[in-house]
């Protein structure tokens, strides 16, 4: 058993201030090599000065794109995309449910 004292009052930051402008951060991210498989989720200025978050992900295990009533699903290490047809929201809900995990004890519970 660890002798380290657990502290429930110290939480990791939900966001990180890098001291860069949004333009500098995006330029740095876009300058990464293609092998990093960068994916950005950004408001694109849709919220004006209220826009606060940019989410960057690297080397995803799965990429999902929608075209009409089709989901194209690429998985890391596989060749061509698999195509699923139907209600897009129902298909996405089904996929998310597969990866749902139970929050750890003491973790804040996020709404479903």
C-alpha cells in the first residue's frame, strides 16, 4: 500500500494556458508532421471573443466521418473505411455507448 496521502482537494487543470495566441497555437499544431495525424476541434471564430477552447488530438484510434445517412469509420491499422448506414445520431450514440466507462470513485459525474 502506498504511503502517499491522497488529496481530494487538488485537481489537475481542466485547461492549460500556454501563453500563445490562438493563431500561434494553430500555426504550431499545423506545423507538426503528417505522421502525428493531428485532429483539431475549434469554434472557427463562431463565438467571437467568447471562444475559449481548442481541442487537439493526435494519432486517433478511430476516425468517423458522415456523408448523408452513412458513417465512414476508419480504424488505426485497418485499410479501407467501414460504412454504416442509418440514423446518424443513433449510430453515433451506439458507438459512444461501446466505449463508456464508469467514473472512478470520487470523480465528478458528467451528464449523459
